[in-house]
C-alpha cells in the first residue's frame, strides 16, 4: 500500500468466489459507505450463510434474501461478527423472512442457536466452512471468520476497508492489539489473499494492511506517552497536544481513542501520578465504529457517505 490515493472498486457486489457483498443503505461518518452484509456460499449450493445482516431496513433485508434466491439459495444461517446495531439490528427480521438461525457470541443476539460462537468453532452451510477466530478489542464480543476456501477473513469492525476503528465502550485496547497480532500471524501462515471488512472496500493485501494497523497503534500510543511525559494529565490536555492538526469538530472521536489508551496504560501500571484514569470509554446507543485513520495510500480521515454512493468523501485528518 504505497504511492498516492488509488481508485476504489465499487463495494456493492464485490467479494471473492464464495463471498459477495450486499451494501446496506446506511452511509455515515460512523459506517463509511454503509454496512457490508456478506453472502457466503459455494457456487451452485442450495443454501447460504449471511454474515452481518446490517440495519433493520426492510429494503436491504429483502435485497439480501433476493440475492441468495437469484442463485437458487436459501439463507440457512446468519452469523454476527459483533453486536453493534449497524451489524446486528436486521438479524431477527432476516431470520423471520428466511427461517435462518442466528449465531453470535452474545446470547441476546442468538436465535435458534443453542451455543455461542467460540474460538475454533466451524460454521457450515452453503457448501462452505467459516472458522471462528476470537478477535475481541473493538468490542468484547468481536469475532472474525476465516473462509479458507477463498483464503479470506471476514473481519467485522476489527479491520476496516478504509481507515482504522475505535475501541468501543466494552472493548479493550490490549485485547485489540492481541487480535491484530493474531490476524497477522494468520495472514502469514495461511497466505491470506483478502480481508472482507464490515465497512469499506475489500482489502487485497492482508499482511500489509495488518502491519499498518499494528504500526499505527504503536505510533499513536507513543504519542500519548510523549504527551504524558510532557505534563499532560487529562484526556482534554492530551487531545489538545496530540491532535493539534485535526479539525476540532472531530476531537470527541479523538477523546475516545485517548481514553482507550489511558485505560491500557493504567492496566499496565504505566500512568504517571496525577493522570486521569477513565472509568469507562464511551457509551452510544447502538454504538458503531468510526473509521479514524486511513492506511498507506489512502486519506487518513474519518469518512462520510451519501446514499447510493460507492465511495465516501474524504477530506480531513483523522482523530484515532
């Protein structure tokens, strides 16, 4: 991922031989172009798996079902990468439309499934197998899914197609860093060819993307530590020092990132005397993850989109 900005292919309809994206019509600063709903099936199979049905939008859910039916497939299983509403809110309605079971880590999101998703579980349907990889950090219930037949991983909000994610209210930066390392090992060991994210375009160079994510987190943490060494003691003080080149309208997002990093340092006994110790990160109804800092070759900015567009405008430095 070097050089200048590159043209992105349309997200809707993108994918691999066994995974097709159906883009939800919920673009925003927080969701980029919208939520990527993934339809997984072996070509010619009679059934399919849906990963992250997205918002409770009747038109979108009808379109997801129609996409399967056009291929002669019945949606047999619905899998959630995590419980945020932009990924999960449509699950119950899609299950009602199709008779599918809903599998998730969090029991409040399961329907017709007796057990939770857990490390090493394999979800089978549509002639395909999805291996569950525990990737907590963005949220406590986040998982990724290895589609080994396509050498691809569905990453939910752990890795985004454009930018990086924030740590949600029940997430943890230490867990997140561990998840990135786990995915990086997987990318090398399995020779992955694609990451299929919950938002943004397909990523065709998993190892480079994950190296960037890991490096970006290390750099940002070093900046926070430098601000603390220079005397900053509150979230506000740190944001004003570290994010001076970021539009102040985006500083609330920067505060989320700083809080997660202060919690991380506090857990390791690395906060200096007098530094603020956040009791929690942030709480938003049905919280979802903004994209905060773009990978090399892409603009490092939060993004917003307009309905029907396959790309979201990018224009400002990023707060994560």
